[in-house]
C-alpha cells in the first residue's frame, strides 16, 4: 500500500532473512531483501528504503563496508542503519557505530527488541508511520484524527493531498522528484502518470493558500517540489 514505510533487510542466512521479513511485514511495513552486500548497495541506490537492517557478515561486500559507503553518499547518508552482528565485544560495537550505524544489535536477539529499535528509527525519519503530529511553521497535521490546520483553521484536503502534505512535512526542505512522490504517495506497484503529481500538488497548494495564506510549496525547476 502507498505510504507504508519500507525496510531493507540485508541478511545472507535464508532462514533468518525470512523470519525478519515476515515479522517486519506483520508490523505493516513493506520489506525488500538482499543476501549480499553488493546487492544491497544496488537496491538502496535504485529504491532507497526508510530503514536498513544490515548484517555485519555478508558475502562479497561486508555489512560494515556497505554501511560506510552508504553513509558517505549524499543521497543515502540519512537512511538509518540497524547493524546486526554476532560480534558482542565492545570494540566491535564501537567500530560499527563509528562507521555510521545508527543502532547495533548483538546476536542472538529477540525479534520484539529488533522491532522496537526499528520503530525508534522510523520515528526519526517517518514520524507519520508511528501516528504522531507533524508541525511546520503554521501548518499542523494531526495524523491520529486525519486533520490539517493552518494558523488554527482546519483545511479540507482530499486523501491524496493529505498523503502528499504528510510526505512534505516529514522532510521539510527536501526536494522530491515526481517519481519519488509517486512511490511515496501512490505506491511503487501502481502506474500513475507523473503529470498526475502536478495536478495534486496544485490542489494541495490551493487548499493551503485558502484564506489568503502564502504558498509554502516550492517548485524546483527540473527537479520537483519541496516544502519551504
């Protein structure tokens, strides 16, 4: 479904990969999987996930090297990485975190603990996924009640415009291409003409400007749209 957070699970052990994918999907998230480091790098660059669950020991390219490369990339540096490792020594944990991992879980671990850590990382990058309120200047999105307010006055938005605004407000200042908005708002498996994005951004702008308010959405020529 559109709008669900996406988690990439990178684990070379098939049974463990299947268990993780099953439990993460059961939480309502979309899951992509990879069994090798080089495969993971390709997936992340083609279809960036919201969070990566990354095993340290991987064939071809190690998890620690995958982490290092992603954290050095301008487009991938902000994706949270939860590192999984059988290495329980403090020096290994420190090395993982210094390489850029956002969290580090030692094997064996409970799935419940991993899901809790996953929710913590999603709260940082996708606050809408955990049902929180979003604020940007005088705009408030109440995710629990599905309502939008500007300067204290409630605005009427259609469901697509609501999802668009939520995406913008989760990352103010980020420039979203039409293709990225299609993936986030309509879903990766749904074909919609990219011009449809322009139509719905126009409707969202009209709703946000009601009552003589300024236009908070910026058009970036040749790139897409941004909030602020």
